[in-house]
């Protein structure tokens, strides 16, 4: 960002006065730095700068901009320039680029792409044919594959011929005659093996691959677990369709993390940057969850009304209602956050539900005892300075102690169990948000509190 601020004005001035020299200037500058410059320019200035950049470099810059800005700049650039720039993009970036363009811009640009680079257009259609957030949608077709029957010397010549257009050359994929993925070759193997050896003799067999319809989050986990730089995507017959690269996985992880954070905050996931999403859409995504939580909290009011007589006869009980229900909600939120994180990292699975429940039951009892003890001594100590809780303060302290143990334990169990329930039903466990768990525990917390009070204070205050 600091570099972008330093060179931004000079680069823009050069693009307007002497575009031919821009290519020389950006030769030593990373496209991300230029993308940051473009992001801060007015649309017309950004168009001028992109036009002055070499086409392959402009492709890298444009691919790094947010979706809304890509659409606006594409409209200013025109169909011919957009098609030329898209031709220089990796296949996966190209498909993603056309998927976010408005029809008024994307359709004529795609027609131009079909005219000047029909193979690139076919790759766009192939990748876009797969479902959103699937492995097929994230793969690139710019990879290198060689036939298993080739001699290594011949294979190396093929690799050299294909390397310039490939997005990655770290791993070479090996296929049989029908095109089924059967192995991989590393550059190390190519360098250390003899030219007359067969590819099939030196390749690593049984390569890790994923089906084209696998969810992108599962793909990211697989790449992380096996420490892979690339991951091949195959169809139902095992034919190689494309590869997913580690840079794409970083995008997936960032997207999934942001989505989970939004869900855990008690709202639908935003599908655009915060400052870019339309105000009405943002309010709509937040209002649905808030309305659901509000309806849930109405049950709390119903529970309070049910225990109206107890509150009227022992007003002191009302003083501890916020304390009780907030403690239960906090403990439930803690438990749900821990379990959701463990699920996301594959530390726990559905089969571990009862192990987790037993663990959280013990944790809830301990945590409830700790909070209950604090609450108990707070009442006792405070009573020595001010007779706020009346002559039955000790029974009130015992009520608060027992209620906190029960409410915190229930909240912890609810927070731990809910993500498993959602996963079992086919929903995202991240939907077990902190506000949702807190709302659930609020009602049960009141029931536990007033039930405990009716037992302990029976014959005295009640």
C-alpha cells in the first residue's frame, strides 16, 4: 500500500502523457501494487491506466479488483479491450471475471472472446457449467499433463512447449490414453531421471484428487491436510478436468471465514464487501435474523409473565434475572464457538458428539460452580454493608448459586450440541450463532432460576 501511494501519481501522469513508457515502469512492480493504485482512482482515470498497461499485466491487475469495479471498468473499456484482457487471464480467473460482469457488458465481450480466442471461451463455459462453490468452479484448465507411455526426454519437450501457458508447473500430471489421471511427476523427478525412462516408471501413482462437485470448503481442508500446492479435479470416470491451485484456496478460506463470522454474528452472509453491498440488501440480510431472534426473545417475556407471582412476592429475585440469563448465554456462546471451530478444522466429527457433550457437561458444571461461588459470596459480602437482600439473604445466595450452576451447565450443553444438530440436518454449523444460542438459553435460564427459587425459598419468601 505504501508503494502504491508513492508511485500512484507518477504512474497515472505517465499513462496520460507517455503511455509507451508505462510498460517499462511497471516491469519491476507487482500487479497487486498497481491494483491498489487503480482501486483509488476515478473510473475514467483507472480506464486510462489500464489501457496504457501491457495486456497481460492489465489482466493481472483487473483480476485483483472487486467485482463491482470490474464491471464498471469493463463497460468503459469496451468489448474488444475486455476480450483481449480476458484472453491473458488464467482460465479460472477468466471464468470468474465473466461471471460477475453485467449482461450488458459481459455478453458482447464474450462474443468478442469467442471470435478472437474460441478455446478460451470454451474454457469459460466449461468452468461456469459447474455449481457455485464447487471444485469445478474453482479449477483452472491451464495445467500440464503428459501421457504415461512417453519417454521422459519426449515428455520434457512437451512440458517446455506447454509451460508458458500453464498456471502452475510445480506438479506435472500423468494420464493414460483415455485421459484418466493415474499419477504425478515432480520437477525433481524429471531432473534426476534418465531421458530414456518411461513416464509410467518414475511417476507417483494413486494421486490425491477430488470430484468436480465437491464443496470448496472441503477442497480447502484437503489441500491444507495434505500440504498440497495443487489439487487435480476429475469427473466421475476419473478423467482429469483441471487443477485447483493454492492461491485459489486462500481466496476460498478467506471467503468461508468471512461467511462463518457473519453467521456466528447472527445474520445472513453478505455476498459483497461491506462498503459495496447495497444498503437495502444489507438491511434485509440482517433483519431476517433479528426478527427471528426477537420472536425467540418474546418467549422470555412469556416466561417472566408466568413467574409474575413469584416476582411480586420476592422482588429481590428480579435483581438477578439479567445476571442469570447473561451467564447462560455467555457460556453457550463460548461452547458453540469452540465446537464450530473444531468442526471447521476437522478436529471433531458427528461421531464425536457424545464425547464433546460429556466434556462440555463437565466443563459446564465446573464453570457454573465458579460463577455460582462468585455470585454467592457477592451477596453475602454485600449484605454485610447494606441489608439489600433482606433477612433471608442466605437463601437468596443459595438460589443464585444453584441457578448459575444449572443455567451455565445447560447453556454449555446447548451451545455444544446445537452445531452437531445443524450438521446432522444438513445446515451450516456456523448458523449456531452466539445470539441464537443466547436466545435459546434465556428462556430455559428463567425456568431454571425460578424453579430453583421456588424450591429453596418455599415457606419463606415464596
